[in-house]
C-alpha cells in the first residue's frame, strides 16, 4: 500500500547547512522558508535581496564563481513564482523584466519568454503575443513554433495562422546548400506546425497528411509519431490516430497505451484492456527516457488494485527535487482512484500551485481532465472539477 505523504510544495527549500545570520544565503533561505508556508512576509524580504544585489556592479556579483549573481537570480525565480501564484502580476512582470535585463543573452531570451507566459496567464493576450512575435523575429524557427503553440492553446487561431506564414518564410529562406540534416529538420518542424494548425481548423485529413510528411522528412518526427497521434486521440479523431499508432515502431509503450485510450474512448473496452496489458508487458529500454505517463496511466486504467501505478508516482516524487505539475496530477488521480479524497485534494492543489506559479496555467489542462472523466465516477468528477480547465470551471481564487 503506498504511503500517503503528499508531494512537497514546489517552493519548499532543500535542507541546507547552518548559514551565517544576515548573510545573503541566510536571507534567501529565510525567504524560501516563508514561501513554503505561504507567508507574505517573503515578499519584502526577497524583494530587498533583489533590489540590493541588482544595484551592485556586475563584476562584484560575478566574483567568487558568480556567488551573488546566483543568489540574485534564485531570489527572482522564487519571488516571481510566488507573486504569479498570488495574482500579483505587475510585480512578477517587473522582476521578470529585471532578470531579462541582467541575464546573459542566452538566458535573457528565457526570461523574455516567461514574461510573455505571465502576460498570457494574466489575460493580456494581445500584449503577450506581440512580445512573442517580437522574440520570434529576432530568433529562429523554434520561436515561431512556440508562438504558434501558445496561440493554439489559447484558441487564437488568427495568431497561429499568422505565425505559421512567418515560419514558412523562415524555412524558405534557408540556403539550399545548408546542412542537409538541419534543412530536413526545419522542414519537418514546419510540417508539424502545419499539422497542428490544420487540426485546430478541423481539417483532420490535411493534418494527417502534414504529419506523414513530417515523419518522412525528418528522422526526429519519423521516430516519434506520438508527437501527432496523442493530439489526435485527445481531440477524438481515433481512426486517424490509429493510422499513426500502427506506424510507431520506436515507442512500443507509448503506442500500445494510446492505442488503448483510443479503443476505450470508442467503447471497445476489451480491446483497450489488451492494449494496456501489452503496455505493462513491454520491456523497458536499457537507457534513455521511459514513457512514465503511459506506464502509470496503464496501471490506472486497469484499476491499479495493487497500487503499483500510484507507488511509481510517489517514489518518483520522493526522488525528484524539481517536480512538474503533471507528476502531482498523477498522484492526485491515483489517490482519487483509491477513494482517498484528502490525499487527492492535497496533490491536485499542489499541481495547481505548481502550474499557476510557473505561469503554465491558472488551472490544470483539459488534456488531464479527460483522464479523470474516463476513470472517475460522476460524483468524484464533480468534487475535483474545479482544479481543471474543463471549459466551464472558474479559476481557483486565493485569500
């Protein structure tokens, strides 16, 4: 039986050695401890660290292996996450802009992208998309991809279509004499974007055609049909998804799991169960990433009577210092399946906290909610729906 220890707060500091009182390190640790208990006294403490260190000459911050610089950016990260979680968007944006100004060029772009993510979560879509477009015009094809996917997630097909046109111009300008592998990857990325936009437009056959083009053009997409069929299953286009699932020879765990989901959502429950049992029989790779989501969810769809799926999640949470909201969601769903609402609520709340604080979304994505509607009885769905973007729920508010 898995133990009920919930995932720790995403702001909880790691154990640290005894620090000199009043040192920058000690002040930072105190701020992190206050954040871990959701104490607003963290705000002035961390802001003071940020303001004072930001005023120091760069050479002083970079001395001793960038000691003060690392403290500064950790304080900014912690405070921006806390401010974003508590809807203090103006303050979070100001600190994020400061980080972008002080960071080296390769990190400045990351902070600029995060600035846009905060704007999106705050509901300032037009300003956010203008920022992302500005970044894309000074960057590479990847930035146009990011803009396109952000636009699709926020149901802004107009922005996605405009970004796609610009991305096509970028690919067309690539010199024909460029590295062949890089050229094929760029063409594959463009085809992937076209597939996603076509799917959002309801043009399933066109989306499938672009997916197949990407798979034949680029080795990356050829070895990962799941980049496409997961979206097709999620949107209910099961026949199109199965065409790609059958072609996935490189990811047997992923393919069998999503084949099972497609069958289950078509009402073919016996066939779905066979797929998921195949998922759990598949030998794990000796090296490289494991399809963790698919393994856990296969246990869940099969009932997880022995708690193996949930135990996998809790073990992963204990080992990982940086926990993604998806892991906390899996823990919450695992406890919900075991009819333990206290533990389920605890982990779903932490998942929302992580998602919202990192500007990944005020609620958990609809993609995750679909698993809940598959597996939980109606009463449990009603109990947990407010954590998810179901299309009808209102964002959780905080005192």
